[in-house]
């Protein structure tokens, strides 16, 4: 059942590592949350659209395996390198 989920939208998240089991996600919008990292997103290998603007991200460690990404929105984060 979880593998059939294609889109998810959340608010007020501080940790999204639980989403790593949703391997067939195509669209993930986590704007305006309190996320500090994207660890665990590496399993989302089919993800095409990821919007994680207005969070508290400081690094993109965890996105390296997301080769299918076409759109990535990171606006309003505190990325340092």
C-alpha cells in the first residue's frame, strides 16, 4: 500500500526520515516545515519533484542518490556547503 503513494504534502515536520519507505514517490512537497536535514531521502530514487523551501536545511547530504530529480526547490534555507 505505501509503495503505491505518489504524492505527499506535510506541514510542521521536524524529521522526514520516515518517508524513506515510500520508494515510489514522484512528488514530495515539504515547504514551510522545520526540517534540518534530508538524510534518508536517498531511497526515493524515483522522485521527480522535491520542494523543501523555507525549512532549516544546512546541507543536502542525502540527496545524492536522487538521480531522477527534475525540479528541486531549496529557497529560504540556510545551506552552507
